[in-house]
């Protein structure tokens, strides 16, 4: 007489189709996933906050933006800070995030639960954000005037990029995705590390994280507007000519 497999056996079988639950001391997965969660807050989250603040200087015009770019490039050990605090952590976070998604199962269609939708949204926003970072770094760091030599060209360089409607749309979508990914990442971090215990604490943090995400979106969109439609007509079409860049860098901030 045939008998059904016990629920525990079926659950154990299904676990091999996805990512196994985190249990301390169980192989390397626990450590790697904890590092993945931590890297999303420090240093990547800290860098994202700094990046939004630095870009917001564009609301004060090309000179303020150029001074901020010049200040960041004048920090000591810039290559170490970029590779150790930005590039390598982002690369690890992204690649291991892809691995988690590849091993996991969201089941959004079959089981449209809130957690499954949030899981899927977190993965897709991560992909869009990572693609944007690659494009952003390549265009601003390795094409046209080098901002290390001509920080005064930074405002015009971003303006030139956003003059393309498709690129402008991509920027807006990327801002929304990065804001969501970071805000929900804070919620996940606190849940995984035991900072928020209980449904009530997690709901309250969820509201706070929603506010953080919306704040980032607003700051990002206001910053984009500063490049596309600056309040001063003299800030439009700045261009990336080295001579103009030197003039922008030399003139005082108004």
C-alpha cells in the first residue's frame, strides 16, 4: 500500500531547489549571506547616501557641483576608497545576489503572497540598479573629459547625457529602483540580524523604510531636474569643453 511522504521529507526535498534557510554554523552559506546583507548597508548603503547628497549639490549650480566633485577626488587614498569601499563590495553584493536569485524560487504567480512580491521586486530592482551603475561609471569615468583632471566638466557631462530622452528615462527608473532596493534592504537587514523582533516592530520599520525610499526618490528627481531644467538660464547647455571646464572650476560659487 502506497503512503504519502511525510511533510518534513517533502520540505527537505524542496529546500534543495532553492536557498536553504539560514542557520548558524551550517556551512559557508550562513556567513556569505550575512556578509551579503551587511554589505548592502555598509559600505554600499553609506555610499548611496553620500552619492545622493553629492549629486544634490547640482541644485546649487555647476560651480557647486564642480567643487563637490573636486573635493571627492582630492580625498586621500581615492583608489583604495573606490575599490575597497565601492567597486568590490558592489560586485560581491550583486554577484551573490544573482546567485541567491538563481537558487531561489519566488512563486509569485502560484502564490501571490506579499513576501513573494517583495522578494521579486527586490531582485529586479537590484538588476536595474546594477546595470545603471555599470553604465554610469563607464560613461562618467571612462568617456569624454576625465573628471579627475576637469571637475568643472562634470555638470555639463551629466547634462549632455540626460539630453537623451531614453537616458533620462533610464535615470529616473534607476533612481526609483535604487531607492526601493536600499529601503527594503534596510528592512531585510534588521529582520535577518534580529534587530526587529516581532510583527509590530517589523511593521513600524516597514513604514519608516517606505519613508526613506520616498525621500530618496524625491531627492533624486529634484537633482535630475537641476540638470535638465536648471533654475538659472546660464546653467543650461554647459558643455564639456576643457576650456569651459577650467572656467567653471575657477569661478566662485554664487
